C-alpha cells in the first residue's frame, strides 16, 4: 500500500530550522528573504510569497521577537563579562554588553523578522489574498453620496416651502 502523498505545501528545501538560519522563504525554502543587510524582499524571489501579506504593520510583532533574542543575548554576554572582570558593577557590565552588541543589530533585525514570518506562517499557512476593494468608501465622499437620514437633500433647504406638505 502506498503512503499518502505528501502535502503540496511541504517545502522541498531544507528543514524549517535550517530555513530560519539561512533566512529563506518559509514556503519554498529556496528564495532568500533579504536582498541585502538592511533590505528585505517584498515577495519571495523564488515562489512569490508575500512576506508581509500586504500589511504594512505586519512586522510590529517582530519587535517582540527581537526583545526575545536580544535580552538573553545581553544576559549571556553580561555573565561572560562578569567572569572576566568580576570587580565591575552590573550596570557597567550591561552597558558594555550593549555596546559590544551594536554591530549585531542588523542580524537581530533580520532574524526577528525571519522568526516572525515562520511563526506567522506556522499558525496561519493560508494566503487568502484578501482584497479590501469591496469595502464601501469612507470619508467625505461617502457622506455626500449617502447623507445621514433626516438631514434631507439640498433641495429641501433651498426651495421655499420645500419642507411643508
Ligand atoms: Zn518562496
């Protein structure tokens, strides 16, 4: 008896962990997520996956991932410094650890986004591509098209006796 076919969504590339380490697209695990140190692709160059799902605020959550990465890192570095220079105060050690970590900021930025993308795709793998075009217009244009009931049309106010039966 044949084994059930693998899911079509199953990437052919490396494992998820390797995909995170190599910063590859979570769907195909072939296309890179970043074009350069500070430059992210909008869509996967290999399979076209929209990394931010078309949402400009999509990476707000990556901020929390960057805290989750940076805080243990600073703590570890502080501990190592303490073993090297035990006479220093905790404050001095933390400041030094922070200064030493500045060159790593681009990698914290990249990996926080990579982990956020993998986290997001793990819990919500679908990409329904919801378009928001069907939403009714808002703002002044909508008000002019559909004035609130009771205000009446402009004609009622201009014609004398327009409001009388
Ligand atoms: Zn891809």
